[in-house]
C-alpha cells in the first residue's frame, strides 16, 4: 500500500478557499498604500490560495513588507505560509528553513501560539523525512502550548497531525484516538476543511487495515468536501489509495481511473511528490495488466520526478543537453543533404575522367600492392600495441576507481555516527547536562581516533597497490578483527540505540588477505547498522567446519526484498536505498563484499525476509600450517 502524508497546517479558521483568495487578490491590486490592514490582506490571500506558487509569491511579499517595518507578528505568519507551500511542493529543506524563521519571529514577540504553530509544522516535515522521534517532540510541544492557550482549532489540527504520525509508524489504534479527539473539535467548530482532512486520514487507517468499504466511504466524503474548497493536494493522495483499493478488488479499469485522476490533479497544481507517486502507481497497475509499454513509460516518469525533488538542476541540464542534441542532429541532416548533392555533382562530372584513368590506376595498384601490404602489416602491429596499452590503462583506471569506492564506502559508517553525536549534544545542551556532555566528549574523541586509524589503514592500503587489488593471504586472528569492528562502530550503534555485540570469544585463525577481509566485515556491519531500527540487535558469530570459518553478521533490521537482493548481487547498476534514519546507500557495499569474498577463496550467502532481518554468512578458509609453507 502506498504511504501518503496528508497534513493540515495551522491556518485561519475558515481554511483554504480559492474563490475567496481570488476576490482578495482583486482587492489587493486596487490598493496603493502599505499598512497593517494590507499585511492582513496579503496573509489572507496566501492562506486561502490553493496554488502553491501563488502562496509563495504572496508570502514573499508579506515577509518583505513586514521585515521593512520590523513587524515580527506578520513576519511570523509570512514565513509560516511560505513553509506550507514549500512542503506541498516537496522542497523539505526550504520548508524547514521557513518554519524555523517563523518560530524565531514569534519568539521575538513572545507569541506562544505562533511558536506552537511553527513547531507543529516542523513536526510534520520531520515526519515526512521519517525522523519520527524529532517529529513527535515538536508535535508534543505544540500540543502542550495549544492546550495551555485553550486554542481549540489549532489544538485539533495538531492532534490530527500527531495521529497521522502514529498512522505512519503503523500504530493504528493510537492514531484513531487522536483522530477521534480532533474530529469532535472540528465538528463543534464547523471547520469543514479540518473535518475533510480528518475523514481522509481515518479512511487511510481503514485502508491500511484492509477495511476497503469503510476506507472508500471516508475518502469519498473527504474528496467531495475538498473539491468544493479547491484544495487538491490531499485529493491527489486519496486517489492513489482509491486506486489501490480497486486494484485489490480486481477492478483494474476503476483503479486506473483513480490513478489517472491523481496524476491529472497533481500535474495541474504542480505537486511533484504526488506526480511521482501517481506515476509509480500507474506503472504498477500497467505492469499487473502486462501492458509493459505503458508500465515502462510511467516508471520512467516516476524516476524523473523522484530525482527532480532532490536535484532539479540536474534535470534542467539534462533537458538542455537533449535540446542541444536534437538541434545538432537536425544540422547533421542538413549537412548530409548538402554533401549528397555535392557528391552527385562530382560523380557525374568525374565519370569521363574515371574511364580514362582506369588503365593508369590498374598499373599504379599493381606497383603499390606490395608496398601497401607492408604498410598494413606495420599498421596492424601498431594497432595491437595501442590496444594492449589501452587495456592496461583501463585496468589501472578501474582499479583506481574501485579503491576510491572502497575508501569512501568504508568511511560512510563511522562518519554517520557523528550525526548521532550531534543530536545527543543538542539534547544535552538543551537539558544543560554537563556530565553527559563530558561523557559524550570522551566518546567523541574515541570515535575520532577510530576514524583516523581507519583512514590511515585505508590510505596505506591504497598507496601500496600497483594496478590491481592486492591479495596477500596471511594468518589472522578473527577475534581481534571482531573486537576492532565493535570498537569502530560502537558509537554509531549507540547513537541509533542498537545493540552491537560479538560472540567470537575464542581464537580462530584465518588464512586471508588482511585489508580485503576487514573491508568485507566493515561493510557488513555498516550496512546492518544502516538498515536496523532503534532497539534492534546486530550479532557477530562464527562456526568452524573442517577447514572453513563461517562468519555470520545477523541483524533484526528491515530485511531485503528478494527481487532487490538478486539485483544487488548480480548487477553493476547501483540503486539508491535509504536506511532507517535516512542514510543513503547505493548497493555498492554488498558487491564489494561479494567480490572480496571470492578474492579470498570464500563463499557469500544471504538469508533475508523483508521486515524480519538479514543474516549474511561469509565462509573463509582457516589457517593451516601447510598453507603458510606453500606461500
């Protein structure tokens, strides 16, 4: 089931109304003076408008005018509406920046409700980024302030956003409790847009629980109200859920109808996240119908919008390159036509001369035949020499790139642990906990030393290689290597609240290459940490069988889908994936593990169930005295 984020932001009590916004725009255009009434008018336009680019435009005007007057109240409201618009567009970094500026402006005038509104909005963005712990902190702070101020409408909105967070993390019963409380307040206040969003969110809960009739009933009621109000952002998300519901019913035409409507609404309103999700849904539906042409087309559109959310500049450059390419192709066609005309003229004019020269050409050909054979032989030898040099350069370049990949990938895990330190330091500063800061300082120094040691080892290894990945087997103590791994990653594990432990408590000697073996185990532990949620466990163990040591890295993480596992192990196309706290991954680690395991004459085996964890076993040769004699 597609995951959607339907969020209602703190606004004026009447909600979004495009007709009202259009009327206010006409009034605004007729004004020629600047006062507090005009600031209120601009804010009302931004709050009621349903087009995100127009919201940003009028919010910017409000921010500029209020900044000139040092009017922090209207500055707060301008940044708040600006953040809402960026959130709808999918520009989450800009949304967070706007919300923090809104909170700062409210703090300057000690405006408690304004701070609460900004906190509630920040909670929503962090929820979308899957930083649920931070999101819940901001939501709870906002709820506390709204309850203290007895601000019913904003309390209801914040309750619903908190309920949406619990729905996102699959705590459905808790989500319904929050939705029911917010629903009572919305009905009491006759707040239509709030009731519509609440109906939609309850419908999403029913959809997640497989209660399709109740889900469809609530989503249709929500869509009807939102259409009247001109608020199309949630409708686009609801329609993708409706497409899922009808797909599970086996009614593919109706599923396609809802998916297309979601795409149309999203395209019309510039909602990139929903365009992305609707394209993915259409691709899935066409694939199930075995219409692979359309499935591929919408899959391509999904990938383009997915990437554009993070990197629009890249898409723009690609479009420019395509335009330049098409123009150059047209010019090539024109030049080709001109060349053909010229060739035809030359051929016609030269026919007579060719006939006269045939005898002379035959004589010259015979005379130069032996000379040409000698020249061809020299050229062939030069070609073979050039090809050999090219192959050597390609091998050197491939090895260099592989070493750079190894260095960068091995550094990702330890560097990511500093993110956890940053969060812990911030919490300690907020709590004024000096003792905890001292302890964090000791752990931070230890992590820096571990990272420095790792970097030195990696660089020494890289400098030592000469055109190929070195394989120099030697006798290694596995227990020492395991202890080094625990030391290297213990802070990263602590930051994510993961138990990292090793049961390798006896001496086990391996006959392997030192650096490539350490790279194998570092990658496995780093990946396990990346894809294991808080409270999880990662266990290192070993089983000795005959002349083989079966080393296991077992986690309780999110697991790997079977189709993705196959791609990771058999493809050179790296695909981006995300860890439990937004860590980026490209699939490079497992491919390095596979290659280096084979380099050390070992075997790689992976067992994983999605949502149940992953166990990766690397079987490597044990040290034998005769092996050392042979080497």
